[in-house]
């Protein structure tokens, strides 16, 4: 029995080498690939190409942060005046040469704010990386549970087939002893044929779920799988308030916080741009007509912000920040509604399983035993036995259906509320 509870995904890489060796070994033999929930998650993470995209995205962010953190380059200037003219300015007699450097001086901490804005994008990429883990885990849990339930249903139908075959043999003996009519033998044969058909359908369902699971974990869909484990039912279901209390720390909601920080940094950068920068120049000037006299020059230049105060960009940034807050609240409400619905499904499925296990199964077993004993003593017909048997297996099938709804609701809730912290 395994419990499909929250697991910390960031420990997965510890087993990648082992799983890689196992997958190579499985490919070299006809042995099925053994899968537990943990190993299925490992395979899916190792084989997912999307995760590698985030590594390159981080490199893009790092490069951008490095670039915007660089100071403006100084400018070297050379200026030649009063040459190739006429009279006293002919040739190079009156030539003046100015050599100097100019430097743009940024104000209002613009460079620091650019760096902060660029680096804040890294938080978004990291959370997107986490969200991809959660998305993979959600798919694996769903596929894994579906396959486990399909296997359980197949085993149930196979056990019913064995009972039907035994009943066919017993009925043939009773007919040989002239205790039942020929039609009872025909009914027994038909029951076996019908159950063989049901088993074939159940086998197809298992094969289909295996192909889905293999595709999700990134192996050949035709790979033989041996899925190990079972679904464990918790007696103490979590309260809705306990589940909802996890929402603020989930990756999805934390992403909105990261986006808000990024847009706040963008807004502060735009506000800083409203303060004009200035350019400082300093150099020396050579006067050819005055026997090569030299003088020093300096200047400062800055814009006069009468019209453009970057007010449009500031307004736009503030609107984007408000938009993120509204989207965050809309997402939170949607998640609350989804979790509330899943929690109701979880409780309803649990109540159904409890009713079946505590009130229906024992009575159905007793009814079948009494009917079977009465049939052997000539008190009931085979039809009565088949009805009692079908009732029992329908109840067992209903239990598996409820278990499936329980496990899938549990898996979805876990995926939504998976905080996925590395600690």
C-alpha cells in the first residue's frame, strides 16, 4: 500500500543516475519496467524537455542584468576650429584644437533600479520552473492512479471469470446427475462468455492507461510496465479550511507576488527616469595663433523637463501593477471554488466507500453464499446464483469507482496545494 501524499519534488535528482541505469537495463531485456509513484515522477522529470528551457531563460536574465548594470561609456571628443579660412584664419594660423572627455552622469539611482528590475525577472522564471514540476506531478499522479484503478478492476473481473468457470463446471456436474435442466448449463456457458468479454474490455483499459503513463514519463509507449502500489484511503480527511490555508504559499499564487515585485521595480525605474541626467565635459584647448597657448574648458549639459516627464510610462506601469492584483484575486477565487468542489468530491467518495465496505459488502457476500448453497440443494436456480453474484461484483465495482473518484480528487488537491519547497 502506498499513500499518494505531497512529496518534495526537489529531491528527485538524487535518483536520476539510478533510474537511468534501470531504464537502460530494462531496454536490454524483456523484463517490464517497474514503476512506483516516485520512480514515475523521476522518469517524467528527467525526460521532460521543457525544464531545460528554464535553464536558458535564467541565463538570459543573468546576461540582461549584467548588461543593464554597466555604466555609460565615456566619450572622447576632439574639435578643430578656425582653419582653412581666409585672412588671419587661412591655413592653420588661427586654428584652435579642443581635446576632452564627456561622461553621462545618471541620477536618481537609475542604474540600481535597472539592475533590480532585471533581477526580479529571475524570481518569475524560478517559480515557472516550480510550476512545471507541479504540472508534471499532477499529470503523473492522475495517470498513475488511473492505471492502479484499471489494474484493480481487471483483477476483479478476472476473479469473477474464475468463479463463472467454476460455476460452469459445477452446473455440468449437476446436469449429469439430473439435478438441473439443460438450460442451466447453457446459462452457465453464456455467463462465462460474457465475463470473458468483460475481462477483454478491462485488459484494454489497462493497456490504454499504461500507454498514457508511459507517454507522460517519456518512455516508449510500447514499454511493458509493472506499476506497483495501491491507493491508501485516509480515515481523517483534511478540512476545507486547512487546504485553503495552503493557497498563499503555492507556486501559482507566489508567481503573482513575483510579477508584482517585478512590475513594482519597473514602476520605480520609470519614476527615476523622470529625473533628468546630465552630461559633464572637461578638456583642454590649444590656440595656434597665440603662440600655442593652452586653456582648459568644462561644460555641463542637462535637459529641461518642461514637457516630457515620463508621465505616460509611469501611468502605464501603475496600471499594469493594478492589473496583476486583480488577476491574482480572480485566480485565488477560482482556485477556492475548484478546491471546494474537489473537497466535496473527496468527502462524497469517501462516504460512499465507507457505506459500501461497512454495510453492503458483508450482506452481498452472505446473500451469495446462501443462494449458492440453496442452488446446490435444489432450492434456487442458476439464474438466482448469477443475480446474487453479479450484485456482489457490482458492489465491488462501485467501490472501485468511488475509490477512483477519491484518489483523483486527492491527487488534484495535492497538485494545486503543493507548496513544493526545497527545504
